[in-house]
C-alpha cells in the first residue's frame, strides 16, 4: 500500500484515512465495537488471530467483516486479502478497485450482521482525467470458517466488490473502445435501457458490434468487464458523455413495452416477437435474476411447440393429413421406453390429426415414427425448411436451435420436443413465423447492410399444402385446443398457437412454452419451471400479440 494509514476514533466511529499518489481514501467503518476504543487495525488483528471449529459466531462474523472492509477502504490489498479464503483473487480485485476502476475516495459502512452475512454500503468517487463522479451501491459478504486455518474468513466472491460482478468479472473505468450508440426502433423512437430494462444486454452488444462502425465518439465510463472476451461490457456509470451515433433497429417500441410488462409478471420468463413477412425482431424481453438474455441465447427443450416441426415433417411425407384419422392412445412404446399423454388421456377412435395436434397428443406423433422409418427425417425438416442450426447472424450473439440425429427412444422423445433438442424463444418464434408464411426468413435485429453479414437461407420452402394444413391446425389449437384460454384475449380470427411443457431433470415443475401468431406477428415465450404452456408462457405471448 502506498502512503501512510492514519486512524482516529471520532464520535465512536473508526475513521481511516490513507494518503498516496492520486489516492485519498476516507473510510467510515462501523462503530467502535466494545467501547474500548478498538480501531480497524485492532479489529483486524483480533479477526486474524481467532481460530476455532464449527460455524462462525456472530462476533467472529462482525469482527472479520469490519477488519476486511477497513483494509479494503484503506486500499490495503494485502491486509484485505489475508482476511479472505482466496487471497490471490481478493488481492487483485482490491488493488484494481483503486488502480483500474479509478476510485479516488470510498466510504464503506457495514450493516447489522445476519448470521454469517454482513450487508454494507459503498459510497465511492471515481476520478478519471480530471472528472469525478459518485458511485454508490449496496453489497454483502459472507464469513466462513477457513478449511485449514480454522480462522473466520470472508468467503471471496467477485460480487463483494460490486453486486453486479459475476464470477471472474472485473470493475473497470476509462475510455471504452466502443463509442456509445442511441438505439432507435423501426419508427425512430429511442429505446433507452432505463425505459426498457431487459434490452440492456442487447443494447450493450449492439454498442460493442456497431459503436465504432456507426461513427460515434467515445467518452469515459465505469463498466463491468465480462469474463468471456466475446461478451459485451456492461456500463455502470457515465463519467464523460461521448457522442452517440444513431443505430436503427427493427424493434417496435410499442411491442417491446408490452413484452417488458408481460414478462415482469413471471419469474425466469423470456419472450421474442418476430414479423413473419420479414423476419424482423419486434421485441425481446427477459425477467431473470441472472440478467441473461435467454430469449435469444437460451438452450432448453421446447416441449410440444416442436410438434409444429414434427407435424410439418409428417405432412410433408404424406403420412398424415389434418382431416384424416390419427390414433391417440393413452400410451405407446418405442425403443423400449413408454410414452404417454398428459394425465394419460386418449382420444376416441377416428379422431383426426388436427384434433390430436390441437389437444397436444404425444402418442399420435410418436406412433408415426415407425412409418417414417428415417431417423434423419426430423433434423432434415428442421434445417431444410425451418432454418434451424444455420448459424443465424441477427446482429448480436445468439444461440441456434439444435435438432440432433437420434435413434430409438431418443428419436421418439425428439418428436415431442424432448431428448437432445434445444431451443430458445427466438428459435420457436421463428418456427411459428415460418409456419405462418411457408418461408423461413432469418430473424434480424438490425439491417445486414450495417456490416455486410451473410443471412441464413433455408434449402427449400414449405409445400403450400403443408403450410395450409399446419396453419389450420394452429388456428384450431388457438380456438378449441390447449391454447384456447390463453388466446381468448387475442382479437380477430387470424390467429394460431401451440402450447408446450418440457420436463427438465431435477426440476419440480416443467418449463412452460407457448408460441402463437396473430396477423403479421409471431411470438414465443418460455418460463422456466412455469408449468403447462398455457399457464404462464401463454399470457405473455397473448399480451405481445395484442400489442402487435
């Protein structure tokens, strides 16, 4: 540590000051404890000398947290790191707080311990090239017993430094490589992250990809440096305003607002809306604790929404027809594994395929695997007609859907959207958009003219007779099938849908999936552990379709 630490008791509060080249820290660290005038240094010595076994005590937790926060605020990375269970990582993070996040002053105030956890507040000042701005936030730390030393130690996590830091991420300040952008929707309306919070990671990625190309001028900022070098930086504070360029997206502010509101009602929810006639992405929204853009980058089994693709394949091969009988027994076996319908329902003999689709009859689909007699049929349909797995370049990083070849029981599971199939709401919304028009149009967030990227095209369009039957079956599902209740609020007759629920190993409830169209808008939503498709994902899609 550069400089000399000085301590004093002022009104029963330990006040530490460190002087150093360009770094003056005033740290307000707790109260004086036992009234005997113990300062931060004594608290540190006390915390480091205690050894024991079993869970840490409240006294140990308070003393260790107090000593660590005092050392951190004073810029003493050695002392702070020694009070953690990961000295190397903590030493680097505490040193970088001063040297690479440009913190010139910090007051760190611990709250009341709750068991082995201590909340605290940070009131810092960032100074970069003559500009100083405040950065204030709440965080917390946990104290654990050292596995070998027996000492009480701070359980080191990146989030101790800042609550938004995830594993191996870093706090940084300076002039970013990418100038800011002002993203606007298809009609020129600005899309600020403050108004559309789930767009924040999308806007960060758009800035990384197009900030320099669009001609803006960088300012100075505080940001989170991601562990993944391919991920976008996340801005926390603007120190000096740059000159943003205007970046036009295909989003629609009205649809985006509806999507944001809809996902807010369900935890771990994601939704994407697409314009089938163009492939333009109208909205993308997430409501997740981890802030992950699962709407475009997720990869989970899509459940029965996959029956749109399976149904198209069966229609394409002439094995079924919407108005022809398709047996729907309670249970069917393939590859030595039994498959059944929800609550073991069955449908009367003579029930047509459209009704089996609308009621989401698993067995009606799996019974067709024998006459198909081709384990590559479903992957081919997914790729050749629906464009799945063709390395979509939407304008930001996204995850392609996967329909890998499978045999036996695994192939049967894929017919109903289980097994090794993975999708996200963007993939499923595109599947519905393709069914709606008969032509795959790759989803796009911004124009490919911005960077000349190549857009994926499917090998062939859907046969007109297949597309007509598929749309009619989705319409039946929306009016009298499993999607009826969720789609009741969507006006007009030109609407269709498909529900899905996907079992996930170890989860108490299945993931809820729902996809639908209304006019020239297609949407899909997924709610992790949300139950059946119509229960939680359904209302989200309905709200988005109504806005479109």
